[in-house]
């Protein structure tokens, strides 16, 4: 889905989004599958899921999507909002579009963080 350069940029965005002071979308209720332990912060993890676009807020680089389960973090399928690391990923999207999302998960000072670091239409 991505070139090596895009992957490196996505990891950089994920690192920024999970650094102290920049934690986004923290503490979303019902996502207790992500631990709140340890003093050391783990590197962000990136997982993919299929989703349907519900709403786009380009001005705030946010998307609401109905996504599939993400068992690696204990999430069931649900509809929720996400911060998008690169606002350009939202260009050309509209509600109803089917997409694959790469979501970066990390730990911030206030708990778990997550953000979309890549997004591609699936055409389905």
C-alpha cells in the first residue's frame, strides 16, 4: 500500500502524535484492551483495518469511520472519530467510501493514543 518513504513518514507522524504534549484522542471509553502500565513508552504500533467513511472534517484533519475489528488492541468493530496525521489523505474522500486505514497506536502521558497514518480507497 505504501512506498518505503511513505512508511517512514507515517512512522515519523506516529512518533509525533505519541510524544508528550501531542497525544491525540486519548482515553477513548471502551478501549481498555490497551495497557496503561510501565514507565517506558513502547514504540507506536501500526495496524490496518477496513472501514467506511462516515464523516470528514478536513479543517481539523479528522475522519469518522465505521471500522472493522482490530483484535491486536482489543477493539471490536465500531464507528468512531480519528485524527489524521496527513490532511492530504482526506482529499477526494466522501462519506460512503470504502477504505483501508493504517492506525498508529501508542502510549502518551495521559494514556493510549491513536491516529490514522495512511488511508487508501479500496474501490469496493
